[in-house]
């Protein structure tokens, strides 16, 4: 079984994470820590395979904790669990080599998908002494597919976070699809497709603006 460490300062969230881990037969809980500093101390005497790591914590946040883990070459994978859904937070987490990035609140199905992605990557590497391009392509493609299985066809996680992150940054404003496209560097067609999905999933509200003096247009705003 894979050993898991939960690093989370909110007792309720930590309990939910623990319950989710218990529902997956291939994982067991090795320990729980309330902040990054105590997590690093825990790792000095315990070997774990996976860390469920929060971002906003006292003493040492999740990003600094992960930097220290990488700096110390601790052989462990990390799933980031956080309320931070802005672009910069996601980019930082990706640069630090996370397995997955879960935005609170999330469902058990999404949590299980992150665990399954970890298993897929670990199993693919476990029995390989040497890598060739075919092996590498399979591993990377398999991880991508695991991430995309939770979304409809044509919706990719990274693009979704980019658009939603921009909307959350400008939560006080109603924005047009064209404005979002210009700021994110995406095409208008792509942005409209993702906005329609976000409206249907209840994360964004869209309202028709008839006060343009010309053709009405849709305005969008992220919900709380």
C-alpha cells in the first residue's frame, strides 16, 4: 500500500481527506501534520509515498514546504489541495513538480482521480530500469489522460484553471469573453467554449448586456 501524509491546518478538511484516503484500498494514512514545519520534521523519521499538501498554513505554507522537500531531495510525490485557484499559484505548483492540483471544495471522485493519477505514474516507472522515448511518451500521455477524464471532451484542466483564475482575480467586474481572451492569450472561440462549461457547472454566472448601444453581449463573473 502507498503511505500518505496529510499536511493541513484545518481539522475538518484534514478529516475529510483522511476519510477519502480510507476509501481507496491502495492507500493508507501514515500521519497528519498541521503545518509545513512539522511536516518536514515528520519526514525526517518517516518514509511516505505521497503528501496531500495544503497551501495556506501557519509557520510555513505549502509552497515553501514543497520547495524544502525538493531542496532536500526527499523522494515523495505531492498532491496540492488548496483554495488558491489563481494562475500564479497553479504555475508555482506545477514548477515544483506536483502530481495534481485540487481546488477546495472538491468531490471524492476528483480526489480519487488524483490518487489514480499518482498510481498510474508510479506503476509506469516502477519496473523500468531505463527509459526510451516510447516509455516517456506513454507515461506523460497516460498522466494527461487521467487528468482530462474528469472533464468533457474539449475541456482541458490547464486552460480551465487559466480562465477561472483570471475571472477570480477580477471577481468585482463583469467581463466580456473578448476581454478575457485578450488578457489570457486564448482565442475568442476557445474562451466562449470554456465559459459555457463554467456557467453550466455553476462556477461562473453569465448575464446578457443590452446597454451597449449596439449588439448585446454576454458578461461573465466568477461566483463565490
